[in-house]
C-alpha cells in the first residue's frame, strides 16, 4: 500500500507537467462559481504566477466571457476597476437568467407560487418587491404584466438602487408598515431616509435619482434622492393604466433615460438624469398580481 502522503501529492505533480494554456482551456468549462472554488483550492489557479497579470482562474473566466458574450451583453457589463474576471463572468451568468422578485418587503404579499410573480392581497398599505439583478450599463427592457380586477391601479413600477429595505430598517417603527421607497425623504421618513442613503457606494455614480417609478393610477413619474427631494412630474406622452395590462420599461444607462411602453406601445421617455446601478422593483397598494419578465430592448 502506498503511503497516504504520497497519494495526496500525485494530483499536484500531475498538474505541474501541464502547460498553463491547457489548464486554462480545461478550466474554462467551469461556471463562475466553479472557477471561484478552483481558485480557492489551488494556488496554481488562484494566485497570479510570475510574469502573469491574472490568476489562471481569472484568465479562464476572461476567455470564457469574451468568447461567449454578445456585443449587447458587453455593453451592459462594463468591468469595474476592483472586479475580478470571475466576478464579471458571474454577472454575465446572472444577466442571462430570467428575472424574478428576489426580495419582498411589507405585509401585503401572499407566499410566492413562482419567483417571477407576486400577488398582493392587502390593499390597506404598500408593499414592495425587488429584483436581485443589478443593472450597471447599456440598455435594459422589462415587462410588468398586471392582473387587476379593479379599474384603480395603485401600482408603482420602476428602478431602485441595489439597497436592502429591511436590514436595520424596522417594518413597524421605521416604515410604519408602509414600504414605499419612492416616497422616502428626510422630511417624510427621516429614519428610513438615513438608512437608505447610508448604503450608498461609488457604483451609484453622480445621479441623484435613487428611485424612480411610473405610477399606473395617474401615469405620472415619481422620483426621489432619499434626502430633500421627493417629487412627481407630468411628462409628455403620459397615460395611465387602469386595471389590467402590460407596462414595459426601458432603462438606457447610456442616455440616462427611463422610457415607458403601455401594452406594447411606446409612450416616450418619462425621466432623464439616471446613472449608476439600479434594480427593477414594484410597489403595490391594491389587490393584484404582477409578473416580471426580461424582454429585448426596442430600437
């Protein structure tokens, strides 16, 4: 029987005779989580070797990203200075997954039957559902399908900074059981205002539009910087959506605009001056069901 320590050294010895190009090619078949695990378990893959700019795991991720990502996907994923290639590949994988509501805040939602849909059963307050996908660049289009038996639609649809609405923010004491992030300001909800603004990072950029929505009841644009500004605006092309229907939103981070599509028809740009990172979200104050789906950005 071979000594235990000799058997443990055999895989490392086998790897040593393989060239970096072959190792990178083999590793490139792993997904981002697999490459991250590989980098943690092997110094050969996880630490840049002499004369190399990146580790073998990062090189494998870089090659896989540039070989598979389309021009449109690359425009949506500008690489951050402090981001690894494995991290960028993980962002590409997330971009390709179907959208869903990852976080629910408030008392109005019933248990989710499908991650891409929420049903509000309580019309006495406001509850919010947020997608976990973070948008950082390029053009992004989403469709919200609303099923509502009434002709009044107390529904906000829009974008929000990638913040937590619950960590350190009490539903009763801070939100007063009304989780309505686009109505947050230092005047209206000072505790929530402070806690949301404290989560700011450099990735938010210079834009002061931290939350912006299309309000179905009036068709108006609501927005806030969670400080001293919380406002609504009339805009050209404004139309309301009573009852059921589909609202599409196009976030163009190159132009800094948020445009609205009602039942497939373009109403126009609702808000300008957006920039930095955002997530899709809905805030609901009426009994209804809302589904979210990613679509191809209209030309």
